[in-house]
């Protein structure tokens, strides 16, 4: 029973963390007006959070090798709640962005450490349903975030978006008294310099995607510096040996493309819905689609075994294929895009559950840092999906954009052919 309570709390924080990624999208215009700044400046409310969550996924996974998971999770929750409350009282742009980035420092732990806990700490009997509920929480959060933020903004001002997230405070005492002590490996020096290089890589990549593509030059430069660094130090932030596992690299690449599709889907469908529905209606449609997808992940998770995981993965790709295909050939009918939204969220949930199970099958050592790299690539994939299709939708019509997504699904299908799932039962 205690393990189930812990799992519920961890998955609830995953839900809050994903919601928070989408929470301020609708608030950029009112924030810009209230603070008398440009929209590009207000976008740092999203960019700052994304940077901290992306880099933090690696940092927490690395720290989990030498620090108790319970201590890391409680630290993350305290930071998340504290700066959610402080952000509510702030009215200065830089202090607000700092609060938002500090939220990201806390929120970065939620997905990575929850996966570590489910795979490596909690009762293995909870593994299938735990991985399924991670997918459920992520799908639901991506739909519930825009809906709740739209409702809050229609009732009160954007400061309440900060305060709402402080509800995570209820999980601090519960996890303090229930979370078990876990075995940690020998303590090794933490690679702060490598972390700094990685932070700059992610910072300039996201700036290139969201502000000016010329930042890619700095991203490339620091990427080379980072690669050289991890090849020369004794205890790098990312152990290069994990990339010798070809199956892990392939699974991570497939997950990167999956989150690329998620980012592209959310952006394109939001763009399409904005011409047909008001923000609340659009949020309700996303929420319903995400809810259906979430329940699909639970059903799949209960029935997934080591032997049929690849079968379910292919089913997810077929659902993606159908959703994009009907949009390409029936692009002027509003109900078609609603069906596409439902198909995409169901497909995302099914494929993610399958990939998470494949990851658990493959990881025998260096689990924590491997999970960190896995989640790092997921966050980057989603950011690239949003940024790329925000540009493509200006150049091409919607049909062509969905053709690009269809090509990505086909690529995922070919890439998955050589993954061996014959381990275990």
C-alpha cells in the first residue's frame, strides 16, 4: 500500500511538471502588456523553464547515483513550491523569470527521478502500471495545462498561474514519511564544468530555435567543447560508455522523434483550433484528447509484456499514420482535426509506454544516467518540434506539414525494425 501511495505522489508531480511546461503559453500577451515588455522578452517565461528542465534531467539523474533519491525529490519539491509562491508576489520581469527558472530547477526532477524510482527503487510489481501512468500523466498534462491556464486567465490575472503550482506542497510531508531509503553507489566528484558546458549547449540550442538561428554557431562550438570534455575527464556528467549500447541509442532516438511529434502536434493543432474555436474550447478539445490517450496508456500498460511490446509499438505508429492521413486528405473539415488530435494523443501514449518498457528491458547498468540522457533527448525533441513547425506553417500549408509528420512516423517504423525484444517473458 505504501508503494502505491508513493507512486501516486510521484505521478502527480509528473502531471504538475508537464502542465507547468504549457501553463504560460496563453499568458505571454498579458504578461507583456502588464510588464511593458515585448512578446520576445515574455517568451523567456517558457524558454527559461525549458532550459532548466532539460539540463536538470541530466543533473538529477547523475546526482541520484550518489545521493538518496528521497533527499533529491524533497529538495526539488521545496524549490518548486517556494518559487511558485514567490513568483505570485513578484512584479519585476527579471525576478519573475528567475522564479520561473527556479520552478524549472525543481520540476526537472519530476519525470527523471520518477522513472528512476519506478525502475530501480519501488516494487517491481508496480513497474508496468507505473510506466503506463507516466505516459498517462504526460499526455494528460499536455492537455490539461492549456485548459486550466485558459480558465485561470479568464477569471483572474497571470500571477495566479504561479500560485496554482504551489499545490505541490501537499506531497512534501507524504513523501518525507513514506519514501524508502535506497542504495546509492560510491560517491564520485560531480562534473560541474561539464554541466556548465551542457547548460550552454542547451541554452544556445533553444535560443537558436526560438530567437535567432545564428545561435546554432555557439551551440555547435560548445557541443564540441563538451564532447572533448567528457572524453578527457575521469567522472564526466555523461559517461560516454552508455553510447556503446546500440539498442539504448536506438530507443533514445525513437523517443526523441516521438517527443518531436508531440511538440509538433500540440503546436499545429493549437494553430488550427485557434481559427475555429475560442481558447477555452480549444483547451477542452486538447484535454479530452489527452484524457482518451491517457486511459489508452493505462489499458496498454496492463496488457503489455516483454513479448508483445513491439506489437503495441507498431499499433501506436499505425494510429499516428491514420491520424495524419485523414488530415492530409480532409483538411477543410473541422471534425477531422479533432479526430487527428485524439489519434495523436492515443498514439503518443501507446508508443511512449512501449518505449519506456523497452528501455527498462535494455538497461542493466548505469540506469540513472541513461534515464537522464533519455529524458534530455525527449525535452530537446519536443522543443525542436514546436520551433520547426512554427516556421514550416508559415512557409507551407497545413497539408504539407502533416506530410512531414507522416514521413517522421514512417522513419520511426524503419528505425524500430532491429530492436530485439526477446529478453525475459
